[in-house]
C-alpha cells in the first residue's frame, strides 16, 4: 500500500483520485475540506473494518502517518512552516519599465574603458 504523504509512491489511480478530490476542494474553506475528508475516512473505515480493535489500529496508523507527512513541512527548531519551492517551479518577475538608468560599471567591474561601454 502507498504511504500517506509519499506522492512519488502513489499508483496512477491514487494520484488521479487525489487530483480529483483536490479539484473538488478548490476554493473551499479549510474546515469544510477537513470535515468532508474526515467524513470520507470515517465512512471508509466503518464500512471496511468490522472490529473495534481493527478500527482503532487503522485510525492510529493513519494519524501517525499523517503526522509524519505534515510535520515534514515544519521546522523542528522554530516550529514554523517551511517555505518550500519545488525544483521544477519557475519564478519570474514581471518586467517593470523605468526611466532611471543605472551607470555602466567601470573597467575593474566588467565595464569598458573609462567606465563606458566597449
């Protein structure tokens, strides 16, 4: 079974389901999404586990794996959320027109003779 929070270990089917759920949750409040997700988890477990001991074990397992996955996004020293920029994300700045011109650097700093262009 795939590990919760390990996106790379997901099967294509689980990855697609995750994307579909994320699309349905888009622009919903966090509490609303968390409530709906918990209802799905509770219903799924209730329908698939017949014994209380099995339900408790499954819920403990989900909680533990969920905590491991979510705490990876928080700094253990400061306790603050880490800023993570994926390596495939490209950040670009919009072009800003300005009347200000910066002087050309001198020869020692890469410019041409007498501080001008070559």
